[in-house]
C-alpha cells in the first residue's frame, strides 16, 4: 500500500442516516484540482452502485461524479478526503462490517502524453471496513 | 584551477510524504523535526503538497512560515511548483493562461522567501521565455527539473539549454535530479517485490532489462523509451504479474535513469539547485543505486556551490525505513564524499546564506 495506490484506509467508512460515506485519500503525492478526478466506481458487497446516485463532498460542497471533472478551481488538498456518499434505504449501523470496493481514476494535469491525453492513475482498493 | 565547490546541505519535505499524507505530522512538525535532526540548513517544499489552498497564500501563512524559519534557523532553498496545463478537462490552457497560472506560485515563493522555483518538463523553451518577466519581477530563479527519463543530453533539455544561452538571464536555469543518473536498480524495490510474492525469475529479468537499457544509453527519443516500456510490460505479463506491469515499467524505465554522472557537468553553469534523489543507504553507508559519492565529487571538483535537497523517494515502496533516519544517513554520505574530494558540505546556516548569495551572483 503506497502513496499512489491507497484510497481506502481503516477509518474511511462512516454510517449516515441515509447511506454510507466513504472518505478517500488522494492517491498521489501532491494536491490536485478536483477536475483531475475522471471517474469513481463504487461496489458495495460486490454490486456496482449506479453512478448517478453517488455524490462527492469536498471543501464543504457536493457534486455528482460527472460534475467533478468541471471543478478546476476546487483543490483536493493532500491531507483532505473526498467523501463519496452512497445513498441507501437501510444503511448499516455504526460498528457493522461492509465490503467496499472503490476505483478512483485521476488524470495528471501536468503530465500530458499526447494532445489532451494525460497520465492517469487508476487506484482500486477492495476492503472490508467497519462503519464509524 | 577552479576553486573547490562547497554545496549546501538540505532536505525537501517530499522525503516525508508518507507521514504527511497519513496526517501523522503537520508541515510545522516536519520542519521542526528536520531542523532538530540537523537535516538542513536548506529546506524545500512542494507548494501543492505542503500548503493548503496553494497557490493562494495568506499574509498570516507567510508570517507563520517566516517565524518558523527564524525559529529553526533553516534556509529556504526551493519551492516546487507545477504547471497544470491540463487543469480543464475540455481544453488545454492557452499560453497566456499558463503564465497566469504560474504567477501566483512564483509570487508565493518570493513572499515565503524561496529564491528558486522548481518547474517541470511540460514547459517548453517558449514557455520559459514567457515566464521570464515573472521571474524577474519577483527576483526568483525558475529551475526546470531535469528528471528521468529525461537527462542532460536529451533533445528537450538541450533545446532549453540553447534558449537559456540565447536569453542569458540568471533567472532561468535547471534543477538536476540525480534519479537521471543511476548505476543499479534499487535493492529495496526488489525486496518489496519479493515480499509481495513476485517470482525471482521475473525480478532477475527486470534487472537484466535495466542493464540492457543502460548499455544502450539514456533514451534520446520517446520511441526508444516507449519500446523499453512495452518490453517491461511484456515481461510482467509473461510472468503473471500483469496487474503490476505498468508500475514495474514506470519504475524500471521511468525512474531509474541511465545518464552518466559526468553528463551533469554541461548543465552546471545553469544549475540553480539540485534534487539529491536517492532510494536507499546500505549497511556500509553507501547508496547502491544512486552514485552519490561520485556526483558530489564531480560537483566539488567543478566548483559548484549551490543547494542540494536530499530527496528520498524510496517511500513509494519502502514502508520499513524511517524517512528522517535514511535522509540523515544519505547526508552523512554526502559530507564524507565532499571531504574525500578535498572540500566540505555546508551545514552552518550563516555560511549557507553567504555561499548561496555568492553562487547566485556568479551564475
């Protein structure tokens, strides 16, 4: 588990009244603009969560996954977490274990390899996490 | 005869990325710890790593940082900046927008007291020329990092050198990164792969591939680098390490450069700062992958007296060594190497300020 491939950590998962909140570490060594996030895929107990239903919270603001790519003036600071919210009708309670898999794709805006093609880091983590 | 150089010791907070990223330490704690362990006097940081809200920097932040510098007696050497030309997903920044993007970063460096701003290879000679008025306005030096898989003789670097010579401004230069001049694949990376169950035959072939590339010489074209990259990916796939193929290819063909230490000499008149990149220090106190001793010897003999940030990048795979300890051991190696070359590495803050002011006025 290194700087550039770790997004889930032991305290990533929180239970909320209306779903799960998954706090992601940025899989890089520096802060990046939120526009660098090119995709987020979440699986709970092996089932992919529809992307349209996901929300991402950062810097006190909430976005859909598709909107993240337009946020070129919101910085994801290295020590901050991007919180991905998964809506659920009957969310787990604090202390419950949940099987979580997240793939986060990030485009490096300063590492262009061809016109409009960037080095992209795809970080996938699959863990059983305890809801906090 | 050229007077012996007296390079200035220092460290970049990038060496402590693992702890900072894990929220184990604040920047203030890292700076105090670096100072307490004598890893200065030079101190470098990456703006987009260490400063929340960068490139915006408040007056309060500047005051706090300057108080921290005064308290610790450290000497700011370099602020690393980034040219995020792909900031927007729909289009590249225009030339003017890229200059506007860099402006607050350069201004932040000046306000925080960093005399050098590190920029990266995505910037062309034209970009550097467009940024020159900004550097002059804030009286900082823009140092383009020469980082593997680029190297001093690479056409992109040679094109920059040619432009620098035409412009003749001491506000433009290079930041050589010693990762461009390796002599061996780091043992710690192989140890990591072994721990993770990568088979010994693949490890042997990875090292063999690196040595084949080394015999071929540092890549002069993207095609050559691409060919190496695909070769290593292929090896990984043949040996069932498919998922790690990209990482292996990035490491073997991207991080561990094949240039010769002597190649740095051509860039020295334009070297405004250096990244003393290293990966590991063995039981005898040597660096088996980066020829630290050889490079320091060359710098001293050539009369180069700029600042060197020890930059430990082993943290990408090595989670067993203490970053502060390994930096201290690398700096001991640099000091011994400078002494063996008949000079010394500057560790006193007052001497460092004098030496760096003189270096700046002469290059």
